C-alpha cells in the first residue's frame, strides 16, 4: 500500500512576496516589542546624538533599541549571538527587516547609549502601572548574587600582593643583572651592540609587577579613605561625648590604620567586583537587588551593590519605589538578611506595614540568633501571632520566582559588562526586559 505525503518543495517560489511582519504571529512578543519601542518609548535622547549627515546613514535607533530589548527578553545578551539571530531566526529578521547589523554595531550602540537604555526601566514601569499591573499593595524585596565578567582566580589579596611584588621585583632585578653580564661578555666577544634590547620575559614580568603595584595602591587608597572616615566619625563622637559630659567606659578604641586588611582582595579583570558567598560556594560577582509587586510580579525598583549584605539595601529599594511611582507600598516583606532595628524603624517612620523575618529558620518567627532590639522582638511576635496566615508567606511566591525567570528561563547568570556603573545599567536593562515580558502577557 503506497503512502501519500504533503508536497515538500523547498525551492518553490511564492506568487506574492511576503512582508517581514508575516514571519511571526500577530500576538508574538517580537511584534509587541517593536510596537512598544516605536509608539510608547521616548528615545529622543538617543536620536539627538545623531547629527552628522556625512557617510552611510546609520541604523534607525528605534530598530536598534527594539533589537536589544527583544534580545534581552529572549535570553540573548551577547552582541554576537544577537547578530547571528538576525540572519537565522525569523523573529529577529522581522525586527531588522532583513537589514541585519553586525555584532560590532550592536555592541557599540549599547555601549554608547547604555545610560539611556537603563533609564527605559522607568518608562516601561509607568506603562505597566497605567495598565494596572502595579498596585503596590504588597511588595517583596530580595537579592541574588550574579557572577561578574571576571574569574575569582584573577583576584589577589593585599598580603599576597606585597609578597608577590617583592618576589617579582627580586626576580626582575636578578634577570636584569644576568642580562647585563651577558651583554658585557658579548661586547667583549663581538663588539658593542645596540644596547636597548630587552628580553620578552623581562618585559612581561615588569608588566605583571606594574599591574600588582597598581592594584596594591588602589587597595591602599581605599583603606586610607576608610581610615579618614573612621577618624572623622570618632572625632565627632568624641566631641559629642565631651559636650554631654559622659565618661568613657572600657578601653579606648585603636586609631584606624591606613593599611588595608591583609585579606582584602582586588580583581585584576573587574576591580569593582567582589568575592561573594552563595549557596553553591564563592563567586566573583555583584549583589543584584529587586523590589517586586505582588499583583503581576512587576519589578518596581532595582539596585545593585558590591556588598555581601542585603541589609543596607532595604531603605534605598523602598524609597526607590516611591521615587519611581510617586507613592509608597502599603506592605513590605523581606527575608532575615534585611532585618535590623534601623530598617524596622525606617519602615515604621514611613508608615509601611513590615513583614521581615527575624531569623534564618524554616519558620521566620523562630529564634535562631540573639533576641535583638525592641522592634525586632515586636516583629517576631507579629509573625508568630499570624502563624500560617502571616503576610510574610507571600514573599516566596512574589520575588523568588522573578529571579528564577531571569536566571533560569532567560538564562542570565553572568554580567557581560565590567565596572560598577556599567553593571548597574546592565541590571536595569534585565529588569526592563522582565517587565516587558510581563506587560506583553497581560495585554
């Protein structure tokens, strides 16, 4: 019995040419991003930078912005991967209209307009609020550690820097003396040479020594700045104690040292990144922060820090929500990493209902560390009284899935850019892409 199949004619030409928009369905995310960029986003600040009329016309900034935003929404962050998708994937072909830029053009556009692209977060957030996706009834805060574009093995402690500096200096001096002796022997045997040659290995070690000295001086400068700040704080405190006529009790604190901590580390690839502890071990990275609204998991504020601790980030995130949307959240929940008397007092001052765990345990009200201050004790009793009905239980289902969607679903596990300001802008673009995906699904 013969089988009949549908015709397979890959060389069949079309009677009427298809438009690029016919490549993807009407409800596709690519179409939404194009419409959003073309109709709703203000790109005048980027467009104003194009003034020259000489040479070949540049790519339309609206198309380049839509291409980058859709790449981030689709889990493509590298300029090379985005450029490759523009000639292989029909959704990217539709955005660039068969006129694909190369990877260098994409990379330069992102680098040149990075701050403006980061500020698109606020425009997208305002659109989400107008669509009713951000109610600010309950906002959950959390942080996640993300790898930097640097290896932790390219970091060196201050103590090791001093040892390695001495070793390299002695080694370079020894080889220079050996080279001078060899030159003297060759001069006696063959006559005077040009005299300015230097072995490659000597220059390489000198470059390494200069790199270590530069990092060592940077650590010393940071330590000196910290020491000056501590000394000034101690002076102000001493004057206050004298005015209040209070006697000091206990030993006098030591004067702050201008020398860095021997264990203080600096990375040679990305000096702004830090060694951070995660559940999977130590990484060289940054601590990314997000405040997420309960209604549709919209990110309403974001931040990024070099610090391992989440505690200092609570007040900036809460104030960031009000700065972005013009109003404060009614409720805020966070894990034990954000718990402190200062943070609880700040939320109480702002008249925000707080639900912050007081200890790292299966139940947030369990006592696993010191009792803490008065506000911490009240928070523990507040969570204990609510039991399984506690509003704190909303935290896990609000903010933690967002990091899962960013890191697992869209595959963002390492920053591409280097330097604190550039990485902050990159994190803002990641948060913008997340909100665009949520906005597209809701509309």
